C-alpha cells in the first residue's frame, strides 16, 4: 500500500511538472520592449552577419521552397534565454517596409522563456515569393533602450517561395512519383 501511494504521488508530481513546462515560448505583454523598433521594419536594414542570439534551425537556407503552411524553429545561443525576444515580420510590397507577421495563433512576438526554444507555425498570405524577417533581440533594460545591429539585435532575412496549391501540379507530382517508383523496381 505504501509503495502504491508513493508511486501515485511521484507520477502526479512528474505529470504536474511536465504540464507546467509544455509551452516553449511566451507571448510578450508589452513590458520590457524596446523603445526604437523602427530599425527592424526598415527594408534598408541589412541582416546581421551571424546568428549570435538565436540559431534559426528552420528555415535552413536563405531561400527555400515551401507549402502554404510552414514551421519556424530556433534555439537560443544566449546564456539567459529569458531575456531574448523574437519577432516575425514579412515584407509588404505596398508600403515598402516589413510588417508584423502573425503566426497561426495571431502572435507576432515571443519571449523564448527558460528553455530557449522557438517553434511557430505560420501560414503565408500568398503564393509565390514571400520575404520574411526573423528578428531576435535582448529585452530593454534601464541601461540599454536602443537596438544595435550585431550587438543586441540579430536580423535574419529569408525568401520563401510558396508553391501554388494547384490540383494539376499535385496530379503531375503524383504521377511522377509513381513513375519513379516503378523505374526503381524494374532496374
């Protein structure tokens, strides 16, 4: 009876701990945000040479092909991932600037939290070329209120080519896959 009670309590505690840490990223509430975020929206702002705050693992390259829905992933490189904020932007051709780009839940900025992991699903607004910008920066403090590219601001730009969701293309792709399959069998 004692063993069963200890086992039950252990399972209960472990379950409670796992449920409390399910979310890998946290939406910002607006406090601690930077004062001059104009730099991140400008098309003239160049990407940083390296990813020093957050390593973006997906997309892997600057130019990628994708379906309409896509998952962006990243991992913090900073010793204090709680202080890192990540924002997602997309280039708006009408205004000539980058604008906030919400994920599938409607959020555009996230604190990485203590795990330092970013996993967000996005849906591209159009077929063809979509330019996105992933911005990571340290939260502002009383000493630091401005963003300096390469110091406390990381900018990474990507060009994502979204395939048309055309039924004829899907049929052609399916036929090609079947043909390749049979070619492989009869070699």
